[in-house]
C-alpha cells in the first residue's frame, strides 16, 4: 500500500494525475520547477481535495546533486520514512527520473512509471532491493478521470456552451451538425460535452465536442464546409500548452475534404472523418455512422 507518493511534474499533468488516482496515497509531494509552476498548482487544486498535497520547486532541474539534496531536505521536513515512500517518475525530464531512481536505491522504497502505448496507459511498479529494481506490478490502468478532471488539470474553469447558435440563440446549421455527431457518438463514449471553452482562453478557443473513453480524451471539430478553419482550431486547442499532447484530435466534415486539406490535417495528427451523406434533420446513414464510430474506437478504444 502506498502511503506517501513523490511525483515528478512535467508539462503534461495527466502523467502525474493518473498514478495518484490509481495508488491512492495518504499524502503527495509534487516535485516541479518554476517554469511549470502552473501545472503543479492545477494538480494541487485538483488532487488536494482528497489528499494533502505538498509542493517543492527544483532550483536546477538539470543538476542531480542539487536535486537530491533539495528533495531529501523536503522529505526530512515532512518526516517521511523511506520505506513508506513511492517515487513516481512518469513525468519530468530524464535527468530528474535518473536522480529520483538513485534516491530510491537501497531505501526500501518503491518506484512507479506510467507509459502511454496503443491508446492505453500502462503502470509498472518496482520494489527497490539493494541496487536492483524488481518488477512487482504491470497493469493497464482503468478509467480514473472524468472529462472535468482532464480539463481542470490543463485549463481550470472551463465552460460548456452546448451546440453552436446564432445571434438570436437558435441552434444554427453548424450546431445541428454537431448535434447529429453528438447523438451518434454518445452511446459509445464514457462522456461527451458540446461547446467547450477551456478556462483562461475561453475567448480564443471553443471546441465543438470533447469526448472521453477511459482515460483517453478526444477533441472534435465538426464542420459542414470544407475550409481549413477546423484544422487551425484543432491545432490550437490540441497544443500541449493548452489541452495536452495526449488529447486525440478529430475533424468531422459533412463533405469530402480537399486533398490538400486532408494532407495538412494528417501532418498534424488529426483524424479526418468525412460524412458526405449527412442531411439536416436526419440521422447519419448506417455506413457513415459505422465509419465515424470505427474511427473513434480505433483512436480512443471503447465499446
């Protein structure tokens, strides 16, 4: 049982959040840097509702002796015993991971690491025995987060506006297309939201649909036209600085996309789904609905 967890903080909060949710420690120490202070703060606000969370910021994240000294000093101040500590090296840089590994050697501590591979997050737990690390657990993580967790970890204070509307508040043509896609996806997703504005950038970014399957999140732009606006919007929203590199991007169009636009989307790791059979006020043709669902299932997993 993990009683105390020391977690490195990197640019992607999900890498730190998932081990905390899975291990359920009594207390957490987030080891971050001044540059990533906002990430540590977001995680503290999210996780601190359930566990006592402490913060420390490395003065030099590329100087191992300085890091070891700083972390050890913090642990002594907290009164944590080595045998009660699990070190999480899922986030942070390689130098930090090696430094933490050396901290754990010979201390009867545990070490965990999470790897994202083929739409799944794998957690591996090691027991430190002298100078060796013995693999004790290798597990695919179950669903541990909600969409709200994911959004708040990246951009706290998000808003949900629903389907697109005109100036009179009526669902417009784009909103009706979004509604059709929403209805087709909803039974097969764990969660789905329409019209999401991430906190802090709500005036710059709006995502037509955001979906979750397990711990995997998808950002969806649904466009009836064929211009490249949807590609640009996904490129911005899916930037690691905003909603993280683990968010999968989808462009769903009501027409065939020009070859040049499709090539551009592919180069930016955007999954393109073309639904030329879409008609306003009608459900999607069966073949196109299957194509839509297969694209999401292949990228995110799910039922």
